[in-house]
C-alpha cells in the first residue's frame, strides 16, 4: 500500500505525457498480474479434480489426462488474453 | 529398432499436443499470408513468432504432464502449477527482446497468439470428442480401442 502511495506521488510529479506512459505501464502490470490469478486458480481446480478422478479410477487415467490437458489449455487462454493486453498496453 | 515402449508413446496429452503442432504447421502459411496482407512483412515475422510461442507452449505443457504423471500424482499437481508460472515467464522473456524491434509487428504477434491458441484447441476438441476417449486422433480400423 505504501509503495502504491509512493508510486502515485511520483506519477503526480511527472508531466502529462510521462504520467500517461507511467499509468499505462502500471495498468499493464496490474492487467497481467490480475489476469494470471484467475487461470492459476482454475488450473489448480482442473488438475486437483483430475487427480481425484485418476486416484479413484486409475484405468481411466488416459481419458482424464486428455481432458485435463485440454482444460488446462483452455483456462490458460485467459492468462494469454491478459498477456496480450499487457503487451499492447505498456510492455 | 527396439520394441521397448517409451512413456511418450502412451501419453495421451503428448499425442494431443503433437496433433495440435501438426495442425498449427498446416495452417501457418495461411496465417502468415493473412498477417502479411494486413501488417506487411513485419506482420509475417510477428505472426511466425507468435505461432512459434504458442506451439512451444503446448509442447512444454504436454511434456510436463507426460514426464510427471507416471511418477506421482502429487508431483503432477506441483509440476503443472509451477509449469504454468514458468511458461508465463518464458512467454514474457520471449516477447521482451522483440517488443521494440522494427522487424516485428506487435499487433500481429498478439492476434496470432490468441487466434492460434484458441483455434487449435477448438479444432482439437472436435477430434477428441469424435474419438471419445482417445486423443487427438481418429480411431483407425485396426485400432484396439472400439467405439461403443
């Protein structure tokens, strides 16, 4: 929190163009960071459930692993969207 | 040639990712052409770079599961979670050196990454659901896995 206050104080001391660039960079960082949280939770959930299924029925591990891999990849698309926003905004 | 079965041969997720890479390479000329028309030569290089990032990401994700799943389920959980963070970091590192390069178009890179990732997944999903349990590949007549 203290760091955020310091950053906003620093930004307020900049001229308009620099402040815009600084805000874009901060926004991009937040976009990427926040966009990575949701898929992290989602992937954890997908893998946790898949492991539960494999532990209950080891003979269906092949099917579960296929579904798990596709689930992970779909969930990761959300993080990829955040990454793209991050690149376009302020990398 | 030995008759030994490697773990990769039995790994369904590796078969899925191999299929997706094969399809990605198949559609690459079309993607490059579209990017070239919209963004010019920078678009072609950006699109090729984005496609390479997505395909390597798929292979890494599948490789992590293929290596860890036969060993232990707890290791699988940890490796997938750490692998997710590592792969995001690798994507960042891959884009960092080219972000201001004149020979690459960043919008084409971003568009290709999104379109290829989602497009290949949806394409693959169609084949997985067609072949029910077994991944990525249409069942052949000689397949031991019969559809019910």
